[in-house]
């Protein structure tokens, strides 16, 4: 041990006191982190002041990290309403062991109005934000998101609202991309096109919209646009980011105060900006990498991987700029289980994956697709006739995949099996339904 750092002997009483002080210090640190993350904003005048925060008082932050000394590690985390998550978990406990009821084919047809009824929009940036200071703008933006959540709950509380984004910082990224862009490229997954195309955002402004439907099983006739003079040795060192989704604090604050894009220096051509928006996990960053012809943007299968919007010049003369926006879950009327299957909610955060397997089995014949047999030890409980439940499907798959719990007699690991089934469905290794792309 280095000199000067020699341990001093302590008694048992002194050791208990040191451990007690350490626990108290840790508890105080966690409390300060919670107080700094609450983002309390005074409510507006009127009756909404007393009800402000009733709907958003409990927020679930995905992959929340402990903060030290004012760090902002949780600034871009996915945030959802915790009350709805708890309600879905309580409901799923009863569905795990219930027999699977096959869905009526007539009820499988949906229209865009079913997911986006009239009046359901998304949080808007406060008017006159160009003249506000940074502190005032952040306060009004946070209040706008909270008031939107309150009003949406009052209007559509009786509908099955999805778990949409509650993080003000993520909505701020969308607003900035919309202000900078001349054309919005809405990227969707063609399997869930009706639920993935947010009509309020498409109809918001008179942009030249282009609907880019990305099929995971792309056919041989599909072509990827690659511009001319876009060699692999293209010098792109002057971009606003380093390609890993993390920007410097100084660059972020400069861009936050910037308004709509204006022409550059005198004599320089105006930059034409193309912004990509859409739900998480639909391939926005992958599309930009394909257009650029090289790996410039970090990609991942986990929703919310892109934290901050990123810009890349497409041409050498810097006349065309690509702007990648982080994925956002727009408010819609969508079942929670369908949201998990579409990949917009992290599968690793699903508390009851077997209930989602039951939802999938109600729409397709999962046992036949997996080629699994009904567990023989449960035939007596079902009267000699196989009667599938989400638990039986997960256990049959765990037996086939040899997923076992160590230290508990080698019982099948049904949670791991159900989790794998959800990932197989999302990667289209397990057959799933397809929705025809609507015509706008």
C-alpha cells in the first residue's frame, strides 16, 4: 500500500458509526438528485394551477442513472407516465394465466383515425419563443408539455392512450429540427404504418412531406439513394457532432437559442435542410448512414439511442444538410402491448412480458409458428384438451430452448422465454401481422 495511505485499526463501534454516516450521505445525495430532476415549473393562472402535475406527478425514467455534483446524465432519458405502467402491470397479472381468446378478424382492421382521433395533437413550442431568454423559454416549454399532458388526459382519458414521451428535452429536439428543416422526412415501419404516422405532425405545416416506408424485409428491387461525389474519404470534420449522439454543452446551448435557419454569409448559398423524424426504432439513423454511404450516426436496437439531433452535410458545397432527430413517441390511442411489439417501448423494461405474448397469440397462431407442443403435466388442469395460456406458451418455449432457473430445481425460465419471443417478433423472426400503407 502506498506510503501515507496506511489503514488505521478501528473498533466495531467505530465501524458501525462509519457505515451509518456513509448510508446517510448516500441517502442525502439521492434526495438531492431527485429534487434537481423534478423540474418544477410554476403553473399558469386559472383553474389549471391546482391540477397541474396531477397526471405527470409520477414519471418513470428509463435507465435512470445516479447523478453526482449536478451531472445531467438523465437529461435525454425516455420518460413515461408511471401510473399507466402500474395499471398495465396490474392488469397483466390476471392475463398471464387466462386462456387466450382469438381476436375477431373483423376487429383487426384499423384506420388512422382509430390511432389519431380528431383533437389529439402533440406538445407545441410556446409562441414568441424567439424573443425569450433561455431561462424563460425553458420554463415555458416545460409548462407547455405538462399542460398538454393534463389536457390530453381530460379529453381522452377514457381512451386507451399510449405511453407517449414525457421528457421536455426530447420534445425540444423535435421543435428545433422542425424549425431548422425545409423538408421533413417522416420515417415509418411499414408493419405499423397506421400507428407510426402521426397525422398531427404531417398536417402541421405546408412542408413538402415524403413518406418513407422502411420494410425490414426489403425486396431486391429496393434502391438506396446515394448522391454523386460522395466518396468515403469525404471530409466531414466540421459537422455539429462526432457521430455518437453526444454533443458538447457549448454547442447545445448555442443551438438552443438559435431560431429558424437563415442564409449564411453574403454570397454563400442557403443551406437546404432535410429533417428526419419518426418513432424510435424505425431506422432514421440507419437511413442517414445509407444516404451518406458510410457510418456517421450511431445506431442501436434500443429505443431512445439517439439523444440529441445531429447534422451532416450531404454535398461538398454544403448546400444540402441532413438533420437526424431523436425518436419520439407521439400521443395516440394505441394498446400498450402493441406499442411493445412495435419496438417503441424498450422490451427490457416490460414488467410482464408473458401478457404481451398473449396479445400476440390472440392475433397469430404462436404455437404453430414456434412448433411447440402443449406441456403434458398441464393436460389434467385443462380437462385433457390443450388450452393455451401465455404462461403455457412461455413455458413450452423455455423447455424447447432449455431455459432453466439455476438453484430452483431446474424449473423452466418462463420470463426469459417470453422476453425472447418478444424480441423474435420485433426482429420479424416470428411471423407478425402487416398493415397496408395508407395513401395520404
